[in-house]
DNA sequence: GAGTGGTCTAGACCACTGT
DNA sequence: CAGTGGTCTAGACCACTCC
C-alpha cells in the first residue's frame, strides 16, 4: 500500500510539514538551542511519516542552519551564532594608531584588523608566511612583471566556545617588503599595529582601501575549515590597499561566514 | 531486488554523481545556457539510475542556480546572470549632481541610485508612496515619537531579457518632507537627481551615509518577487542617510540577489 | 558492534505545464 | 488531455558515530 497524503486542506504534508513542525517547536521553546533531537525513527513514529521523509526534513533544516550534526551521529538544535560587526571606520583607526609607540599599538595584530574580532576572543592562531607566484587575478591588481614574487601570509584561527573558525590570506609584492627582514618572518605575528604598520616600516603610507564584496556558497573545503553549516553562504571580502603613490600594495582575501557577519560602511560626503 | 551501488572506487554514485556529470556536460559545452534539459525519465535511462535519483540531482542543481524551470514544466540550463557592481563612489557623485540644473540631473532617478543599475536597462517600473507607522527598528533609527508617521516609498522593477527583478523600500519621516507636496506624489518618479535632491528641496544636506550589509536566505515571497533561484542568498543592504545636523533622514532597505551583485566600498584615509 | 543518519531502488500518486 | 517534474511509502543497505 502506498499513501501519498498531499492535498488536504489542513496544510502541507510530508517533509515540508515536518520541517515547519520542528521549526515551530523550536520557536515555541519546546526544543532549545543545544538540545539533542530525537532519532529519525522516533520522529517518524511520532509524526506518522516514513523515516525517509524525516531524513529529508532534517536535511533541509540542517541546510537552513537550524539543526547541526554529523552524518551517523546525533542531531542538535543549532546555537545561533552571534553576528560580528565589521566597520570600515577600523581603517581610519588603524592608520591613526600606526604612529603611536609600540605599547599602545600592541592591542591588535594583522588578523584582528582583517576579520574584525578582538584579540581577546582568540583561542588558537596559526600564521604561515611563504613566497609564491600567487593567483593571476591578484597579480593583475599589482601589475607585476612575471619575475616578481609575492609574500603570502595566511592566518587561521579557532574560536572559543565552538563558535567556529576564521581566516584570511594576504598578498604583498616581495619587492616592497624585502628591505625589512622582520616582515618575512611569521614568528613576529601578531604584529603590533597590523599591516599598516608593517608597511610603514618600509616607507609606505596608505591612501585608500577598496573592499570588494561578493557572496557565494563556500567550497567543501572552506565549509570544513570555517565550520560553516550546510547551506550557509560565504561573504568573500577582497580588501585592496592603495599607497599614496597610487599603487596597490596589499591584497587580502577574507572569507566571512554569512550567518555570523554584519558589515557596515560609512561614506562621508563633502559639504556643499 | 535492491541495488545500492555506493562504495565503488570509480567515484560517487547516485544523485551526486549525476549532479557532477550534468555539471561537467555544461562546463564542457555539451549543454549550453538556455538549452532544454532531457526529461527525468530520459536521464534515468541514460545514466542507469532511478527516476527518483534524477529528480534529486536536478533539484540540487536548481538549488545551486545551475538549472531552472517550473515544477511540472521542462528544465533549462540557467543563463548565468551578469554581476552588477554597486560602488559607494555613487554617493559622492549623487551629491555633486544635486546642485546641477535639472536637464543634467535627469539621467537617474531614486531607484537607479539604490539598486545600482543604469536607467537604460529598465523595462518596467512601479512606484508606490504611502504613509505608514513603519517597522520598529526603522523608527528607532529616526528616534521618532509615536505620533509621527513615515513616508514609505516602494519601488519594483522588471528587467530586460528575463534577468530578474529588483526593488527597494525607503522610509523618510513625514515631518521632514511635508513642506514640499511634490515629494508626496509618486507620479513625479523617477525624480531627477534622486533622493538627495528631493531632500535638498526641503533644505536638508547629507553629511554621511551608512551602509549595513547582512546576508540571509530570502523568504519565499522575496524569492518569487525578485526571481531568485532556490538556494541563492540575498544581500540585505540597509542604507541610512544622515543630515549635516546629525539626524537620520532616510532609511532604505535594498534586497540584492547575491548571484548578480558585487559591492565595492572605497575608504579614503587621511594623510599623516 | 549496536545505533544513527544518509541514500539508493521501486512503485505509486499528485499538481502542474503545455499543447 | 498526455507528459513532466515532484514527492511520498516501503524496504534495503552503507558509512559513520559513539559507547
């Protein structure tokens, strides 16, 4: 026997009904963030649908970021991550801080600047420096001859309270920074004062910063690396820093999970 | 008999294999954007899988924005929408233009400013003005007493070449604009010079603009209204305009489908 | 190693599209 | 109206988790 059950006047059936039902239970507070979900078989019994149907509903709710859990393991109600705000006012602050003495600069490193979080939230940081050719689109921004190499600085961070991870990849033309050996050694991270101060040590002053924002679904690797649940988009922020002599001096790629990010840009206008 | 088929060393099977297979056919050029897909039964035969499995693969590719088509109708390879760039330099340009004579201002209306597209791409515009209480979060920005109303201006637009639609909702405190009756009549849209010129007619000059960017999945209604394929995120841009006397004078909510939007923000830095 | 989530086949049915 | 995409049940199986 095969009963379909669609078409009743009381509402949607099957996976979409179950989905709404579970969502409502969460909204109602019957299921609280962090709670373990009943097993699929149990839900199938309780809601009088096939186990297969339950599986699809759960899968959809995982995609929507409402539930989490590994395949084969139990399922939880997901703790909604807090949104972290990243404001372009930071760029002004960072530049002002460069000329301060070191002990006043020491509050934030490169990554704080890029990802937008305070250094106090940190659990574990990994810095990695190397010399590479770099991707073509980055080379095109620098307008570099083929012979020139780029200093690539990658940064990974794991947060407290299983709130996920973040990271960034930054490129600087090697020729700009090879005068200061300190800049080529990842052991100096976090650098007091951030990238703008690093560039200052080789005589570069920034004129303006371009932020380019594009939203895409993360690759499978990024999903794993950044602890992004299925279905959550990724904000790709590419920050390009321009020096006062009109050249691009740093390109920084910063992936930001969309469910825990808020971007704010203030554009001051000239007076009439 | 029930054959499962997972676990072979030659690669993934079932829905995910089919998905990759179809994606590859598109990348290879065997299937071109705009082409009609074979029917699910035909694909099931060709790839030796169940019709059900085909359906799930197709569904996933629709979610990924690779395929389109209505339920019950045929399925096509989706024409990838072009990314439209929205640069905050526009705010400076708009302010400069306000003081120009009307025939020079007439190139762009309010909506061009908000959505970031040229007036030449337009097919059909719908403007709607009304007086409302407005959402609480908007009222909080204006810091308005309960008695004050807001002028809400909604705008909908359908584009050429089935590239989708766009829209925006703008709020202005009624008390700021009721001196100029032209501002309360949607028949004057598109207003030459945009919102900044409208505010100029009631003696308001803008000091700065805050753009707040958040990314979420669209609601079902927005998905329909903006012609967004399943699975494509929505960039919610909230633009808040601040006058030279320090008050918020306009709040604009602009939903931008993430697959056809690129945002660029330039932050100029003061010299040392 | 039992339990769990995930996914496939097979067959049936439904809502919708498009002649 | 036939054809198409979508979705449900039912049963089987697999990879993984977690004890």
